[in-house]
């Protein structure tokens, strides 16, 4: 009656067995448990309730006669959280109930926070695992594709960037002059060392200028710009990369000539539309550009002499303000019925002060 008057909802049980059943069904926030009860005494009820609580917490206040100290000790050993002595003082009853319910509330708050943290940790672990897997996937893809294509594959599920599509691109072909003769005369280890240095230097410049390496075959490389990720000024990036490559190879060439290797770089650059996407067969596919623009860049590269960069008319028109050029030809190139206007990239103009 006192607890009901204080505003609490009260459920009662007449004996120990009923207490166990009511506590299981009602899941109360607090239990006041008399020691002396029919069928099952309060200490045994307390022991059974605490055993079935698990991670949850329901405080139990043991109610016992003032002279039964042994009951208090036995009850606390069984798991009771507090005790009241008979006759029950109403003020003490209210204070004990309020105190235990405050502890219950704090325990529930901590338990809820721990559960939330556990969910966050599980989510974080899953996201970290997903990101690690994605990074590993991108890392594997970057061994075979350009970083732009690898990122596009991961972001777009591989279908979009690899599906054949048509786009205007700038194509750059590289070739080491004198490599065939060098490879025939040199030891395999020497050839491997030259290619490793060549690929490392050229690869760094391709990445710096955001080019897409379509393929490399020994000393030959094909790079294009504006796919799979469209970029501004692809013609400017192509010629700046080519000029940087020429400068870098001049440095390497000095060391090669010191060793007796007669090697130098030729470059051809063209602009035009191509069909781009995955080609190949099940189990092995490459990302390739198909069209006359690739043939033109390749033929210009083949026509270029050592340390020379040849560019097509469309490239020249786009970079006329950036580069000093010299007209070459028109050239009669293999695979083209008409002579092709071509220009030699002499150097890049310095910005006006």
C-alpha cells in the first residue's frame, strides 16, 4: 500500500513458487523478497532469480526479522542487493526502493551504452574489413590497369568503365630506338635492368600526368588521355608528359651510353575518336582503345627518329600556344591512303614573366 501510494506499480506473489513465476513473466524493475515464505523460502528464490538474470540486473531487497542476522548474511550470499528489517519503517522502505531503482537505472543505461558500443564496434569492424578488401582489390587492379581505371572499376562495379564506349582521346606511343639490336647482343640480365629502369621512370610520369597505360610490350608503350576518366586539356597533358619523358630518357641515355648501350626514345602523339573497353576472352581481358587514332600515333612514333616527338595536326592545333613546333612532311604513313601532316615538338614554351 505504501509503495502504491508513492506511485509505483506493484505486483504481489503469495509464496516462493508464485514469486518465481511472477518474476519471470512480469520482469519487474525491483523485487522485495520476504525470507519466510511457503513452498520455497526467500533465500532460495533469490538464488534462483539471480542465476536466471544473466547480463540483466533486477535488484532484490531482502525483508527479514531484525533478530535474524543469519538470514541477512545468507540472503546477501544468495545475491540479494539490499535488506530491510521488520517491522518495516516506511521512510526506510521508500529510501531503499528509490536507491535500488536509481542503481537499476544506471545499470540499464550502462548496459544499453555497452550494447550500442558493441554494435558500433561490429559496424566499424565490418566497414574496416570492407575498406581493406576494397583497397586490396584496387591494389590488385592497379597492377594491371591505370589507377583511374582501377578506381572506376571499384566505384562502378566494373560494368560501366569496361563496357565498350566511344570517346575522343589523345594517344601517346613510346618506343626505344635501338632496343632490338641491343636485346640481341646483350645478356638477359642487362636487358632486364634497362627495361626496369625505363618502365619505372616512364610509369612515374604516366601517373603524374594522369594518363592511362593501355599496354606495354617490352620497350613499347601506349598511353591515352581522357578515358576512363574525362580530364581537362588532354592534349596539353600528353605533350607535357612526352616532353618530361624525353628529358628523363636523356638522363638515362647518358648512363646507357656509358655502358655501351645505344638507346634513345621516339614518341608519336595523335588525337581522335576511338572505341574503348574490355577486349579479350574469359579469364583474360585487357582495357584497349581501337581506332585509327591509335594507328596514327603508332605510325608517327615509328617515323620519329631518336629523341624526336612527332605530333598530329589536331594535336598541333590544340597546343600551338604552348609549344614550339616544326612542320614535318606531309608523311606517307603505312595504313593511311593520303599523306598525313605532322609536326615535330621542339620544346615547350616558357610562361611569360
